[in-house]
């Protein structure tokens, strides 16, 4: 239930869960422990706020640690924020919010320097000590700073986790966030969550705070094969939808072009072969050794990711092949061992030696360019609720994310969120739990049904077949009908027999996956064009006259979706 200003109660969909059995109070609760979440936490704590970080796994197991390539910023000689801006706008295929991109590229270099001051150690030249920079797809300059060769995310995560521990910031690990708490005015008032395991805090509880920051990462697990970890089930987007927030651009899911191909039946998290491998000179070839990306784009293998993924898929369809190859044998053993040790180990663990063999690769789900819509300060359409990182849609990525802009976006907008929250200071003792504070969807009554855990695999098959790299009106219509059948069957069983799946992590995740999948398919059906990483084979052309605009989606109280369009590529404001 959501309390609205006139004092009446609007029943909203909610995750069915026991009432909280414990609670804590804070000034700020941050949900997620990647670069975005931990940067917000550190900056808010430095301003004197009492911060609680909630994370689904361990503190050092956020999505950031999986990032291989690096972080993009205009740090090199001759590079400028303006050039970075141009490359980002081109990759975004006409849907970037230019004001958001300009903030990213101008504030980015100093944000990276502050990250270094926090303790992150990037690879440097042995003689000059300057940060080593590489290129990735869509970049016309070497502007990707990396660490540990191909372990940039792991190094950034290490530095931020160490800083959080030194600062003594309260953390709640192994906790799945459930729903948003709101006060009587509809302002965010905290979150409910379920701690997995036993200890001082276990089971369902609540963190009460007037500022809630979602930094929950992605939703790659809606597809059968993805580079995302198993915890990336769209929990933040689903929570925001149930709380009444707007979501935008969810149809733009980036499929990374070069994911290690493990066979036609491979499912779950797949090993990524970083774009930086191509940045250092690797070639995409077919089984005959032909470099098929030549002639398709001026940057060939270093074209924006959507173009490379489409190029690979086209060649696979032409040759009835299950994969293409990435050839970097000319690197030699020394370069592989020093520049790409993580990828080398992953390939060898699966029986492929990149030093002597081309690497079999195929596209797989990688990154959500859309998410919970925010303004330039990370504020969503729900007062007091912020979002940053992959869960957010700031307008930076448009229809296709430029390589290595994701870590930078998380860093820059996390700082902006912390500054916005900090404007409320000075901080004293956390305010007491507000009277009448309730979940945005209340426990016990009027909730949506929970899906059985095995529904996760049904949803993944539906999405992979109907809303994967290549889509059409027919495939999306089938996907929509199949997802609706899953939803309707569970709802009818609850209505008819009062039965639903038992509350638990796997059933909550499956239910979140279904909601996020419904939104993605609804938006993809509406967008009748091909743009960026949204590829409609029945509408192969980009249509600027009709579709240079965003789709905004909200969840109605009756659990149906409201899909609307903006008037232009610019986002409307989020404040009311």
C-alpha cells in the first residue's frame, strides 16, 4: 500500500513477504556495493551522514568487480572532454541526453583522479609513471585507463571496499532488497530487505532512512546467456516500478559482441572477452579467416558495440554458424600473460589457448542502457529515491552505451547524488522511524503473486527467443503473450485458491525477472524501428522523425503497464 497526500491509500503491487522482524535507522541507505553505491556511501559518510550499505552478496562481490576493460576519461595528451562527448553521442544513436553526457565527460577526469586518491591503482608506464591508456570500440582516442591488465573492476572494487571498511560504514551483506518504504507524504523512508543466513540480523527487516540510493546493478539474468553474475535479476528496477517510479529505455539492452562461446546449450554467466583485446589489435574473423568487419564501419572491429554485434550475427546467419572467432595469436604469450591474464586464464580453463588458437565468440546479454529514470542529480520521480550505475537511466547512454563509460557514469553520478543529499546537512542522530511509514506496497494484503523458482528458466527462454539480439513484431508479440500467460496463471491461482509460491530469495528473484521482462518487451514492441542495440528485423531502418524520443514506463496499481513517449530525445524533469 502507498499512502498518498490526501490520506487515502492506493493499493500497489508488492512482493509478498513476512513483516519486518528487525529494523535499523540511518540518514542514507545505499543498496548495492559496486563503484556507484560505494562512492555514494563514502562521500555521504565524509559529510557526516550515517550511512548503511545493503548488498546482495558480499561487500566485495558487486557487479563492478567483473568489469575488465577499464574506465573511460579524457586523461591523455591531445584528448579532450569534447572529443569524448562526440564519441558518446555517436554511440548513443541519437538518444543521449547531451546535458548528461556533457556532465559525464567534463566531471569525469577529476572523478577518476579522486578515485586514485581513494586508493585505486591503475596500470602505469614503468618509466614515466603516466597512466597507460588503451582504446575500445567507438573511441577515436586512447582514453581507457585499466588496472591489472584486464582486472580494472576488481581493483576499483578493492580500493572502494577498503575505504568503506576504514571509514567504519555500516554494511548489511547477503541481503536482497524487497520494497521501498514511504512516509505519509509519499517520500522515500527506507527499504525492506531479507538477509540470507543467520546472525544478529536475519530474515526480513527494514532500514529506515529519508534518502534511498539504488545502485543494484543490472538485469542480465532475464536472458539465458549473459556476462552478468547470477545476482543480476533486476531487483532495483522492479522495486522502483512497484514504488511508482518511471523507467526508461529498457528496450536498449547491449549484447557484448565477444563473449566466449561455450556451446549451444551454455546458460548463465558466460566469460567476457574484453573489447580492450580488440583495442590492442585483435581481429574478428570467420571460420575461413576472413575479417568480415572491414567495410562495415570506418573503425572495423572497433566500431560501437551494437554495430559489431550485428556484424557478427549477420555473418553467423549467412554461414549458418554458431559463432565467429577473435584472433589475437599475433599478441604472443608475453602480451597475453601481462596485458590480459584474466581472459587468458578463463579461455584456458575452457580448453582454448588464445596464444595458439583463435577464440570462439558470440554476442551475449551484457548491459542495460536503460533503467530507473533520473535527473542530473540522480533523483528519480519518487521523492527521496535516487538511482545510479546500471540500474539508472541518466540519459548518458542513449540507445547504446559507449565502451567503458559505465564505470565513469557510476562514479560521476554517485558523486552528484551524494552532493545533493549532503545539501540537507548538517547531520545529527538519524531521525526516528516516521509514524505511518509503510512499504510502498504493504506486507500481507493486495500483493502480486510470487512465481515458483523454476519460472526463472521459463522467462529466460522466452526472452532469449523473442527479445534477444534480433527482434521482430512477431517474436515480441509471442514473448509478450508468453510472459502474460506466466503472470496470469500465477495471479489466477492466487485469486482462485489463495495459493502462491512461498516467499524466498528464488521466488522473489523470479517475480522481479518477470516484471522487468514485461517492461522490456512492452517497450520493444512499441519502438517500431532499429536503433542502437534495439534491432528489429521487420523495421530495419532508424526512424528519427518518429522515434528520436524515449519511452517512459510505470506500473499501475492494477499491475498493468503504462507506456508513454517523450516529445524529444531530451528527458523531462523528474521533480514535481
